C-alpha cells in the first residue's frame, strides 16, 4: 500500500508518495538523509493500492513536481511516466526519486 497526497501549488500539482512501511522511518546512509518521520504529514494522504495511485496521478493534468519514496511508489511513478529511471536513487537500498518540471 502507498500513501499518496496531492498538494496544489501555483505552477501545478505536487505529488507526494511513500510506501506505507516507510512512513515513520528515517533513512540515513551518511550521504543521504531522508527524514520521512518528521515530514510524514507531507506524504500521509490517502492509503491506496498501486492501481489506485496510478488513477489518482492520471487525473492531474499539470504535475509540477513529485516526491516518491519506496519500491511501490517509485514503480508507480515509473509506470505512469511521472519520473524517469535515471532520476531514481537509493538510500539503504530503498529507491526514491524527486522530479521537477521547469517551465521557461
């Protein structure tokens, strides 16, 4: 299951997704520090299946940025084209990705 939350911003939607099993974790490998626990409210929206997350993302015409943490969340982001494989990084063998759309 995945937590998904959409934040509306001036330039479009911000999609935040985090695997349920990671929502209260701090991931730190020395080079990368992801404090999901302190910022869980950013991700904690609706708890959904991967299929439902794809449908939620699909209704947003203008996604300005995405923050995805966890295997399920990243797989959904890749499948719907929200992120590119080259933007996927890892911390403690947990995949995560941040993507931004820049308009000129």
